[in-house]
C-alpha cells in the first residue's frame, strides 16, 4: 500500500468545488444526487438556488477525489438531461462563502466572551435567551470552521451550515 508521500501528484485526492448550471425543472436536484449515489461518489456539500435567470439554477458541489474520479464526475454531470454547464472551480480564481448558525450554551459569566469571539469573526448574535446565544457566521469554509472551533469550549448545542456557494472571479490580476 502506498503512503501519501508515494502517491503521484496527479493521483492525489483533493477537495473540488464544482459549479453546475441546470435547468430549473422538477427532479433536477434528485438526478444529480442520484448520480453521486449510484456511482458511489461522496458529496461533502451541495447547495442549489435560482440564478438571475428564473429558468436556471446554480448548484455548487464540494467533493473529494483524484483527477480521474473528478473527470468522471464532470463527465457524468454533463450527461444528465437538465445540465447546461459544469465547471470545476478548483484550479480557477473563485469566491466562496458559507453560512453557519451556531447555538451556544451561555452563562452570565461567559456571554461577553462569546460576543467578542463573534465580533472578531465579524459574526452576529441573532438570538439570545437566558441559557443560549445563536451566532451567525459567514465566510470561507475555513473561517466558519475556525469560529466553530473557538466556540466549542462554550458547549455548542446545535449547528446548521449551508454548504459552500461559489462563483468564478472575472477579474484576475493586479488592480
């Protein structure tokens, strides 16, 4: 069995962000999810929503695989009847965001510390009770992971995350 250091770079497993434009039709999301399930591919996250054109939806998929697996995923996505365009953003310049709602246990003694952590991460307190506080955090997946890690010592009660949304950057270069 090869170790990670012995695996050639082209066969290394990487996380990929794939943008899919599809017709906004009944069953389109199910066909994509079904393709992943039937082929045994793993989805780390999937988000879908309307675009500027009401007849088109944008789906952002995050998956892992070596180059051969990602190539197969892209080929399979392009074969689906509702697919209009598939782009692997991984090696492109792109913007990404994720939203998380994090409900944390609070006491009168730790509320200000939780508020400071939220402020440092440019988060918002969106709900408060005698026993909990809910923080809204947006940013890259790494930023959301970091605020969750900082809030763990306060006993996280619930987390809801959206998954990644992404768009290719148009301007690349120096301003």
